[in-house]
């Protein structure tokens, strides 16, 4: 779940979306899709869900949802916002970016066909992680550089705090970087 605009929003299988003002009582909402929703973000006064079959839905209130065109029928996973750009990953290793609040999306290549699982923005940099041991960085969300992770383990999570990026993955792998 994610919190924004004075409410909690969560979603998942079969396009299910729920909202709550107190985190206890939840109301089912009509999402307009029957596809699994993988990830949600709240930025720029907007909720955005990403999911299977290239599904992107947006809402300013967490109640009424609008379908957006992604240009792909692949799975979308991982999402971040930074420098006025939303970025999500396509399971084919590409990225989608939006600079107009999630309304329209443009595909960019990551230089790999391996799957990206998670993206974070921190310290002026997007960092994306995936399989096998993939780490990509970008200052703008469109031009990506491969970094050496030192592992072939799947990296399925990344976060940023205290001027440090932390990536985690299979086999209890934990990687850190200050740049």
C-alpha cells in the first residue's frame, strides 16, 4: 500500500484496487483492468499503478482510475520518480519514462534484455537492479549505464537513504554504494 492525498491505496490480482482513509476500513474501487497490478507510486499529486500486459492506471483521488497507454504488452515492474520524471521497467529490459505526470510514456533501452525488478531515485541518480546481478544507473531516466555488481545473483530490491544505495537479492546478497 501507499499513502497520498489523505488516503491509503493498494492493489493486486485481477486489477483489484482498494482505498482507505484510516488503513482499517477498505473500499473496493473500479480500476478498469483485470490485469495484476505490481507496483504503485504516489508523486506529483497522483497515484500510478503498473502491472501485467503493460497496464498503467492513474488517479488523483485514489477512487476514480484512468487507463494510460504504455505502448507495450509486457510486464511492468519497479517504479520511481525523480528530476520531474517517472520511470518504470519493462520485463524485456527496457524502461518507460513520463515527464508529464504519468499521462504519456516513452520507451528507452537499458542496453540489456535482462529483467529489471526495482528502481529507486536518490542523490540525483536513478538506480535499477535485476537479473542476474544487473545494476543500471541514469541521471535522467533515459540514458542508462551498466555497473559492475560483482554477483550473478538476482537483485530484487534497492533503496536509498543516508547518502547510500542498498541493493538486496537472492542468496542473502547485500550491496551498498555511496555513488
